[in-house]
């Protein structure tokens, strides 16, 4: 679910548009405008569990939950997600449940065909490359050394920043800080990816994932050390070149121009 809390998994199938079931669902308002935690940080207190390609269970921290299956029917509506056009909107109880938690009328929508939304060329997309309802690209990769460097810049004595703030799909270790920004391609296990761009960061990273309270970090520190073109940067976006499956503990190999380097 776009802008809900993430879910840790030991492995995931990789499709051309991203990890299986990743961000095929989203919220819109009564006009079909996309809603995210950038404006409504309470969304990060909700979670989603995919039950099948067409069904999802949504849960709140208070223990309540609701389930919806698009096989039961929905309405095709216009949505504002760039390049998407339309999506299938749920009916009934799930919308009431969500609206109570957001504070105004919202609607759950589902991307029935994940091959229709092209990656914007401004985000590094090439002809034929597609993405779910995710921003920018199918996957986001971040590294622990880069996060540790950011922590040192921020305040070495403070509680370390949680990687969850950056919402990566893949986290790797045993590298130099920010070396990932020199990569042109990455192989994780047997699956190859093209690096499409370094990821520019938004105010969503300033939401503390436990309390859901907004602060000034890490954007304030990124603006000092990682600013370019009036944006701040952390992590890289990946587009799959192969279908397959990736696992925690997989070998990772990166390519910088013509040179290939094993990195973990």
C-alpha cells in the first residue's frame, strides 16, 4: 500500500514493475487525487498485508482491521497518479474504515494492470519500463554505511536514524558510504537491475516511524552535506532487467562503467 508502513520479508519475487504486490494499492480523495504520508503522516501508522493479487487486509495499530477483495467488484475512476489514468476503486466498508482514520472521505484504489504506468524519462525511465504506483521507480536501494555517515553528520550522540524513514526495498551493508551512487547496474542473487537515478528525498523522511511526529531531520542535515540542484539525495532507484526472486543474504555485485565489483 502506497504510504502505509512497510513490511519486512525474507524474500520477494521481482517483476518488471517492482517487487510482487509492492504498492499496487493507494488512497485517493473524492476527486481521485493521490493521498500520501507527505501530507497525512497518520497513514504510516496503518499497515497492509496482501492476501492475493486482488485482495488486501488493512490494519491499524489499535488492532482493528478490514479486508477487501476486488473480485467482489469495484468502480473504475480517474486518478491523479502520473501516467496511470484510471484505477479500480473499492466500495463499502473499507472506505468507511479508512476515512475514519484519515479524518475525511477517502477511497481505496487498486492498480489492476501494473504494466500500464511507464517510468517517467525524467526519473531515468527508458521505453518499455514500467512501475507500480511507487514514486520514481520500481525499487529503492539504500546502504547501512551511508545511513551511519548521515548519523555522524546529524549528531553522533543522538539516537540513530531508523532506515525505515527512507522506505527502501533493499538494504545492503559492508560498503563505503555513498559508493552506491557510482553504480550503473546491480545484481542481487541472480536478478539484474539497472540504476536509473539517485533518489531525491522529501519531507516523508522527517516523520519518526514510531511516534509519527514530524521533525527537521534528516532533511536538515542532508541539505548541508547532500544537496544538489536544490534537492537532497539518499539511496538509488533500480529497474529490474530480469524477473526472479531476491533473498536476505543474497550476494550483491555492482558495476561501475565497465568495471565489475563484488560489494557484499
